[in-house]
């Protein structure tokens, strides 16, 4: 695969994992997943991880995956690049895995004394990538092996933090997010 194809596959395959966190920011709120409970001195997850954000984010990411599946052939032909479609299990493992990675990061943030909204450099930018790729590798190993080749994974790890910083910066400037990370 040439560089352009690798970039295109990486971006296309990761879109269902990129969208959930942004949708959670837009619609999040209501009852926190941890129900306000603490572990030791601190909250288990904190008020920033809600049922509504998690469910809406997961459904939005999975819906986008199914939409992309419907057009992957047409778009791929137009670009002369073979793009993945997403079986249902992958649609959910990418989107829910992204949310799970973000939730795990909040758990680690609270355990390391970081308040809600505090920055955790590196973790903030890649938590959802690790969650999405990890869950998909377990849930659909054949699909994962076909599309997430080593060059694609390396591309995802390099490009995602840049995209994340860009989109969160925009959300911050638009007042959708309290902090730019
Ligand atoms: N959000 C949500 N449910 C999630 C993830 C995010 O409702 N599973 C919403 C919350 O309103 C949250 C906002 O999106 O405040 C921003 O998400 P994020 O930056 O991940 O949360 P923080 O509030 O910064 O909390 P934390 O320090 O735990 O990351
Ligand atoms: Mg945050």
C-alpha cells in the first residue's frame, strides 16, 4: 500500500472511533456511570462519564460505521483505493471500544489524583485508540488483521493525536468543551 492509501484506510477505519467522544461532548450529561460513588478518597470515574454520553456516542459511531459500509465501494472506486466496510460487530467494537478507552482513562486519572478535566498528556490523545483497536482485535481478529496492518496502525498512532488536538481545540474555542484536551 502506498502512503495515500495507508492514510485513507487509517482515517476511514478509525472514523467510527473518532466520532463517539465528540458526540458524548455534545449530548453528555445526566447520571454519571459511577453513580457518584468513590474509591478511596476519589470518584471512581467522575461526573464527566455519563450514561447518556456513552450510549449516544456508541450508537452514533456504530451508525456512522454502517453508513460508511454502504458507500465504501463507491468511494473506494472513485479514489481507486480499497476501503473497509464494517461488519456489525466491528461497528460496535470500534465505537464502544473508543468510549471504553476514554472511560478507562478517567479511571486512571482519578486514581492518579487528577480532577475531572485535568490533562493527562498522551493518555488523553490515545486512550480511545487503544480501546477501539484493542476491543476490535479481540472481537473481530480476522477483520482487524486484514485492515489494521502495521503501517496502518503506525499511521493511526501518529495522525490521531494531531486530529484530537485539532478537534478539541475547535470544540474549546466554540465553547463546547471546558478544556482544550
Ligand atoms: N462525556 C459523557 N460521557 C462520556 C464521555 C464524555 O457524558 N462517556 C461528556 C461529559 O459531559 C464530559 C465531556 O463529554 O464532561 C468531555 O469529555 P471528557 O473530556 O472525556 O471528560 P472530562 O469532563 O474532561 O472528564 P475526565 O477528566 O474524566 O476526562
Ligand atoms: Mg477532558
